[in-house]
């Protein structure tokens, strides 16, 4: 069963362009090693209205619960993740599930 993710990347000042490039490459790398579903990631660039801080939000689905752990063993994935870490202020990883609002 797929695991839907919402990942927020908050870059350090001056690292916004590099993180954007890496986030755009993220899903293709995961897809190349068959760890995600066929649905491409959706990516947003967000700017905090109060602080002006830029972040990037990515929604994608791991193909199953084991895929994230396997990713840590894949050189192609680690080649992207390892240099990304020092450029981030924060990385938020959330599993998400769609819910339906009650209808009147």
C-alpha cells in the first residue's frame, strides 16, 4: 500500500536555488530506483507572508512502507540526500491521509 508524503524543505539563507534544484530532481531519482508510485510529485515554492522565508513543499507517494528505508541504501538517492542536509534549516517529513469533510 502506498505511503503518501508531504515534505517541507526549509533552506538556509542563500541556499534556496540549490535546494529548489535538488527538490525538482528528487522524485525522478526515487522513480529511477522504483521506490515511488507512478504519480509524479507535486512541488510548491512557498514564501512565508510574515518573514519572507522561502520553503519548498513536495507531495509524493512511496510505493510501500519499506521504500523509505530502502532509499537509505541506494547510492543514487544518498547522492542527493547527503549534500542536501547541510543546506537545510529544517526538514519536515509527514505522512498524510486524505479525509472528507462532513456534508450538510
